[in-house]
C-alpha cells in the first residue's frame, strides 16, 4: 500500500487532535500491510467506525474507490 501524503494526515491531525491516535494506528497498520485485494483490507478494517465514528476514511485502489 502506498500512502500518497503523510503530510496531509499530519495536517488533518493538527486541525482535529481527537483524530490523531486513530490516524496513527491506521497509518502504522497500512504501512505494514501486504493486501492483495479489497477483502484483505476488510479483514484488517472491517468497519468504518473507528470508535467515535466522527470521521470517514476514503481510499483509492487499483480496483476503485472505497470508503470506511
């Protein structure tokens, strides 16, 4: 998985401090992942609800756009 902009994540976390821990966990998980298909991603992140349900994550893959 390639994360296109870590800077964008840092800027978002700076503006929304409550999102920092969730973004950090997401980033760490994605960096070590070796997903082959969308089903692999869903095994890791089966739900859009990261706890508080305040934010929505969008991801683009070579098979299309997905939202959690």
